[in-house]
C-alpha cells in the first residue's frame, strides 16, 4: 500500500470510504489520517460545486453523500473514552 498516494487521492486509491475502512493493510491511525484528507478534499469539492465550478461530467450530489460516509467512519475510529 502506497500511503503517500492514498493521502494525495483517497478516492482514486480506495474508490469508496467503505473500502478504506475495511482495509486490513492499514492501522486505525492511518485510516483516520486518510479519511481526514478525504474529508478535506470533499469539503473543497463541495465549495467548488456551490460556486458552480463542478467538473464537466461529474455526477451531482455524490460528494455530499460521500462526505457523510467519510464522517461516519471517522467517528467510528475516534478513541473511546
């Protein structure tokens, strides 16, 4: 697993947040770091979509759904106190 590549483009590396979360190759901390990066990228993408700068051919609505799933998995990786 190329962690640097995964950090740069989690969606291209894993395809879905579920695939990242279920990966046996990564530690919980690595998953958390990649999910945080993915979350940041999705926030940027949603901001661009709000400004009508959506990439041609990109599906609408999927970024918000993916962000919800990423956030859900991040909360599952939070340390329990």
